[in-house]
């Protein structure tokens, strides 16, 4: 059966890293007979240049009809002065919202070969394996009203609304508990319930859900303490579940524990399993076109796509094993390079993963 995948390379280094991930997927397709069919389209600044909007309706409809979407990254200084309503990032927010991609899974796994690349001591991060489950379509990024208004005294005031409904909290909570059941059976819910009423409700819902998962240990932590604990003792965490804004910040913090944000994939899932897969990092316009970007986060995002949306767990595992073998050989992109390793380009890294995958 054919599995339709929409490819959205995006901006900056997006086209470079996505191209390597597609090569890996093609190799997996040939090896495991997956029946993958690719269709490429535009998002972000590239879509603005072509269509005048960061996500054309025709592109959105293609994505909704697909089995999964693989994306690079969006944004760059070229579009920074545009009106906020049509900035590249709006395309990403729109596709998340319109496709109902409420559950963002961001694993922070330290490959043993990269223990020295972390900014923390190896003994603190060795064996690190955290999954951050971030609510993605609610909270302060989507809450209304929002804007910049003029006060009576002539001063401008910016305002946003932080809001969550019970069903939004419950559905992301269930994802976290279900994921924890397959891992270390621990969920840490991160909030700021000492000062934010919306997270008082968040904590109440999580406590209520815990009754349905007696085999999973639930704990709570304020977001400021969670940020500190991620740096102090990150291996205490198994699954972290939190809202949109807190998850955005904490997942990037966790990313650097692994040595480079260029190593971290992510999945954004809807209730029916369709997903958008993308690297955690941004478009890095300062290095775009130089062939030095790390494609491994995007390649690992493709692996997550095979596992979560296409149910091709054997192929997904094979890609992950291939990445490990490439790192065993000492091949490193610029962001994870250290003395004694071999620096390779974006394309060389992708080719090495393809070679390792085909050899399995």
C-alpha cells in the first residue's frame, strides 16, 4: 500500500538537511519495501516568496491528505520585517493548528559517542534518555485576545492570553502517561501553579488522570525548578509533560544536554496518528548553503515518522542503528566535531547513513 509523504524543505538549511533525510527514506523504502511516495511543496519564507503567504491552502490540503509530513525549518532575516501576520513562523503555527497536531514529542537522547560534546560533565549526562511531551496547539501561543493596544495615557501595551481547556490538558496528559508506560513509567508534569491559575487547572487534571495509570509514577515541578533540574540532574526525568510555552523552552534546554540541538528530532501528532516531523533546531540562515549543517536530527525525525505515523518500526529502528554506526566511525558534522573525529559535510553525513543502512 502506498504511503504518501509531503516534503516541506522550508528555509535556510532546511532544503539541505531534508534532502539527506529523503535519501535515507528512499534507502529504507528500497530495503524494506515500504511503498513511500513523496510530494514536495513550500512553507515559510519560500512559500511567501512564491504565494505571498507562509502556507498556501493548497499545500495545507496536500498535508491533510497525506500519511505524514516531513519538514525542515522556517524563517530567516529576509522576512523579519514583514507584518507579523504573514511571517514564516505563521505557516508553522497554521499547519499545527489546522492539522490538529496537539502532541509534540521531543526526545533528548545522548548517543554515547557524543558524551564529550555535551556542555555538562559526561557522568551527569551519560545514558540520558528524556522524552518531553509538549502541548502544541493551545496555551499562550494561540490564546485570544492578543495584540498591541494603545492605552488612554498614550502608552502602548502588548498582551497575550494564556488559556487551556480541560480537554486540551487531558488529551496531552494521556499521551504522556501512555508514552511513560512504554519507557521508565515516570511522568513529571511541569507547571507554574503557584502563580498561574491556568496551571492550577493543569495540575488538577494531571492528578485526576494519574488514577487511570496506577503503574506510572506522577510528580509535579514548577517550570523554573525544572529548568534548573535539567542542568543539575537531568537523568532524574523520564517523561516530562507541559504546556506550549514551557515545553518550547525546556525542550531546547534539554537539546543542549545531548551535545548539539542538531541531533534532536521531533514529532507532532494528531489524534488519528498523522504527524508532522521536523528537527528541533531552526533554519540557521547564517550557515545556509555552506554544506556544514547537521542532517541527523532530520534523519532521526524521519525515523520517528516511520515509527509513529507509518507503523514501520523495523525500518525506523534500522535508521537509528545506522546513525549510531556512523557516529561509531567518528564521523561528525561541524556542530559535534571534536579532536580525533572526522569532520564531514551535510551530504557526506547523509551518504554515510545511507551506506550504513544498506549494509545492515
